[in-house]
């Protein structure tokens, strides 16, 4: 454990300036489904997810309650929804742009804040749990270090629902609904990001990776909250062509 409060989210009252904000929506139509929150303007339109507690999680699991992936808007509506679902045991920050009001979330729900070790310094005075390469949260959920977009970018893999990868901004949807890594002006290391996208082809197969839940640009999915055929989407990428792609503004 490392002690590391945050300039990315100091203690504050919930922002209820948008009373019409939509409640979180279930990602899948059946089974124990994650919930996708409306885009958070504090994280430049980032999408956060609440993953319900897994029935197979045991007492030695790090996440003994629901998992929150990145930070939704700090509003009473979202706080009430999460409380009704049983709170949060673990808040996972997939990249430095996915954090807002982190101290408030931790204080409200007494949750673990989990980040890759290279991102912890951005959360001074927050009590964080850090890791290097991989970290098991439960028997069904593990974190993978996937640097490139930022030094400590991570993805969360869930073996439920046919295998779902929560990618933050490591992989995003296009207007056509396909899955791609995007090189932007603030990309930390593009070749490394591509390498860690390719890693998924060795790590998984079409049966163990069927969905991607991206951490931004969810509007391109036209009402869906996941990218389907995830493994095939990654396998179809032209990595040589991507390597030469210019940075988007």
C-alpha cells in the first residue's frame, strides 16, 4: 500500500447543476451486468462503469464489493444509485484522465483506490493500492498494465459475460463502431501503446474476449454501451499502418 488527496478532485459538495442527467444504464440486457454512467465533463467526456460484486469473489479478494471503473460525475443522483447497488469496494483509475473527485469517492464509500504505480503520485494524500504489471481484484476480475496512452494506463478484464475488457482510453470506438487505439497529442508513447494492444491477441482468444467497454467516445456506439466481437476487432487492425498514424489534435 502506498500513501498517496488529489488536485484531481478535492472535497466538495455534489454538483447538481444538471438535474436532467441520465441515470446509469445497464451495459448488457441479461445476466449480472455492469452499468455505464453518463459522460463526465470533469474527465473530458469520460465514461465510468460500476461492476457488480461477483458471486465467486472470496474473502481474500481485494474487491469485496462493487468495482467502480474511473470516476463518474460527482452528483447526488450517481451517489444515490451507487448506494442503492451496495456501494463501492474498489475504485480503479484506468489512466490519469479518468480521475475526478477521487478523495470524495474514497471518503463517501470507504473504498480502495487502485492505480498503476506510475500514476499514484498524481493523487497526493490519497490512500492508494498500487501494482506494477498485473493485479487480481477477484477470481473474475484482474487489472493489466497497458502503458502508452499514459505511463500508467491500465485495462480491467472481467471473465464474465463472455469476457469483457474495460479499456479506459487505451482502445476507443470509431464512428463505425470498431475498436481502435488512437494517437492523440498527449499520447505518452505510441509504439508502446500499440504493443500492449497486440498483447491482447496473445492473452485472449475469441471465446474469452467478446466485448470492450471503452472509457470515452461512447456516443459512437449509437445507444449500445460496448463494442462487440472484441477479439476479432483487434485482430483485424493493421498495426504497421497504425504505427505511422499522425497524432490527432
